[in-house]
């Protein structure tokens, strides 16, 4: 396909996770071009810069579909903060009503744009695994696992402000326990009976991000299963903002009615010129 510059885009932020969003209902990128395009435009200092790229397209099964790419050009199954931004963008452009559904690799996501933010219904968490062990800085650390649309490892710590997230996160993300896909790594401090502080190392970004919606959900649900908190759970992100996680734990161990609430903010509208790809 041929790209005709300039290309209109919108920059949005979900609790510090920032995204480039493009209305791609009239496609100009082939699937094989999307990853390299994302890698080029998500470069900080040399292009727009973002944690990820979201392309909004038409869907016969939902109000719209998205293609989501991490900053390194890899496609991600789901992103909670990106989902809230995509929902608010689509509603603002008349693509979807306030209560909507959209198609992702992880399945159909339902969302509601509210006055104070966006609430999304998450796909059912899967593949729960508790009490695994990994070695971090020569010490054995207990790690738990849950897939909340994307794979997440969760490690509870004390004094989370001092956690070496980049070093420990990379060790967990590439650990043999989580191969071949790897896992996002969440470091979690319990602040109270319904409050957590979560810092996340994300695949595809390969660094700590200011927030991770699916990571906040995984951390809250696992903390609930372990009896450390009760829902709804307020999660303080690395960027200092709050996400609210709702869920129900059934007597048979089933995880149900999982919702993520939080802000989705417009930062600016812009135009990509051809030199943004250099």
C-alpha cells in the first residue's frame, strides 16, 4: 500500500501509557507493514514517540476492531490502558456509541465511556499459576502468573519505590518459566485492604512504563486470590495515577466480572510527515 503524507493521528495517554491512534478505516497499511510503521513512529526523540500504536478499523462483529502494536513493532493481544484510549477516541469520532464493543486479538472487549473516564470489561483471566520461584539478584523470589489478555507475572515486594524494575523485570520477562511468549513483570506492594502500588516492566517496551492496565488487573486479582485485598481495588501506578479494578471470585475458584476503570486523556492531534519515518 502507498502512504500519502501527511497522516492524521491523535496522541492519547492512559495513566501515563501513551499511544499514537490512527483512524485506519480507509486502510493505507498492509498487515506486514504495520509492525515496521509502529516501530518507526513510536521512536522517542526521532519521531512522535509512544509506548504503542493503535489502528482503528471497521468490523462486522463489533463497533470497530483494532490493531495494537508495541513500540518495538511487536503485535500485542490486549492492552488495558490502550483499550480505554481507543474507546474514548472511537466515541469522540462517532465511530462507536458510549457503550461499545471492539475486536482485539484477545477477543471482543466491551467498554463504556463515562464522564470521568472509561470502564472496560476484561476478557476472562486464564492460566492462573501460583507460587512459582525465580532467582533475582541471587535470592529466590515467589512469582505468580495470570493471563489477563496478555501474560503477566506478579511478584509482591516491600518498599516498591526501591524495586530495581528494569533489571528484575527483564529477568522475569525472559525467564524460562514464561517462554516462548515471555511475560510482563509486575512488582506489587500492598498498601491496604483495597489498595496496591504496582510497577510494571512491559514486553515490547522492554522497560518500566508509567502504567499497565492488564498488569494492574493481574496484580489485583492475584492479590485477591491470596487474600491480601478485597475488590474493588485501587491501584496506584508508576505515574502516580489511579486505576480501579473490579472482580468477583467464585467459590469454585472462577474469576468473574472483571472490570478496569481509569482515565483516557487526549494530548494532541497532529500530522505525520514522511520524515517521521526516517
